[in-house]
C-alpha cells in the first residue's frame, strides 16, 4: 500500500486529531508495521461507543499495516474501583472484553495488564521514572481520564494511574498511542515526559467520542453515553425491541442538529457501515427516501423534510443490523455465561 493511502486510512473518521501528522508521515515512511495500542479500562458491558466506533478505527489501522494491540487495563480498572474492585469479576470481565474485541478483527493482539506487569521490574521502574519527571500538579491534570476532576478526594493510587498509562506505552514499544478524545491528557503526559528520559514520544491518535441519546446538560456539546445510564446508549447485546425503544425515547427535536445523538449515530456509524441510509415512510409523509451521504440527511432534517420519528426508526434499523453479529455471538451458551458477571449490582461499573 502506498504512503498516501496509509495516511488516509489513519486520518479517516472517526479520527479527530493526530499529534502530529508530520510524525505519522515520517513513521509510515520508515516503518512498514508500526506498533499501535489502545487501552481499555475493564468495567461494564460494551456498547457501540466503546466497541463499534473504535472498532472502525482499529480496522483502518490494521489495513494501514499497523500491528494493533488492544490493552485490557485490569490494574487501572482496579485502581478506579471498577467491577466493585473485585479481582475475580475483573478477570471474568476481561475474558468478555477479549472475546468481544476478537470479533472486530482476527489480526488484533489482545493483552491484559496483569499479563504485561507480572514479574516485570522494568515496567515498575519506568512508572517511577515517569513520576520523577512529572510534578503532582501535572499528573493531576490527567485525572479527568478516570472520570474524576482535579481536587477530587481519593486515595493516592489515582495519581499512579496516568503514570502507568505512560509506562504502558513505553513497555510495549508503542509508535501510535490511540484512544478517544477523553484520554488525550494521558498521551500528552507521555509526549512531555518521554524526551526528558531519552525516549521517543508516541504519536497520539484520537477518535471522536460518540454522544448519548439523552438531552445534553447545560454547557455540554453532546450528552454523555454511560453504562450506568443504559437508556443513553446502545449496548452490543440490546435486542431489536430495546434498540427501537431507546431510539423512540431519544432526544431528537425536529430541525435541531446540535447535541442530537441520533444524527451523530447516522454520521459516525450508519455511513461507515452502509453505502445508503434508507428511510421508509408512507406516501402521505413523502414516501421512501434513500440518502447517499450524511450531509443529505442533515440538510433534509434541518429543512423539515425528514421528521424525527422517521429518522429514529431508520436509525434503529441500521443500528440493529450493525450489532446483530455481536449480539448473536454472545447468545451462544458458552459465551453468554461471560455476561453473568454483570448481573451483580456491585460490579456493574
């Protein structure tokens, strides 16, 4: 594959930024198979924002020739009290995550943090080296990556979390550190500190975050999609009826684009998966219509030519088709058992 095609794949949506594109070009010019990683804190069931959307980017990077690794951060999850801090629950959930990401691409390498850290003195030495070259104030700025704010009370392990993220990048010899935009600060920490230690800083690639289906809070651009609020997102296990019900209840005021989660699903998911977006409706409401690009959908929606109810119905059909392979895989008895761990109320996070 030629250089421009590889760069185009890396920049393809849902990529939002690359720090820096010049470094990426140099990397592709000099290395046929760069090392990539994306890290996931093990917690609740996966949804379209945590598996499907980043899965598209993972497929792009595999096609661009990258050695792609999905890092399942069980230690980080334990620090952040996910799965109730229950190690056995984290282990089972890790098996579920491994299974799910293996469906994205058979070329992905999937590794647990506990597998990487075991009997690894170099890793823990690097954690301390990174900490010695970063101030408490600088490290604290990374806490929003954990869903926490600077100044939040908590145990000291919270401060170790971003140092471990940077050390993960070093120990795996990562060329491209990939995550959603919410993890940007951790990558910038690595880019700041690595040169001080004589290490090559990683290129940071960040994809867009998929918003939720509820109305955005005041001051927010998009509603948050959260596992603790199942009505705000589509899980990869949702039934056809559950998807339709969630879309029917979604915040989607006619003619309004800003903060509209339904439109964002059409933009980031539907047109990534399908060549056309088909809307079926009675003749008295305009009859069936097929869109070949997101811009056409948004144009008609803003003009009042596409009603929110029709938009929701068509989007629900597309999302159902997208997650069907994942849902069917986990309906197999041997795989369904992995979901039992999430039925304990203490480990739903």
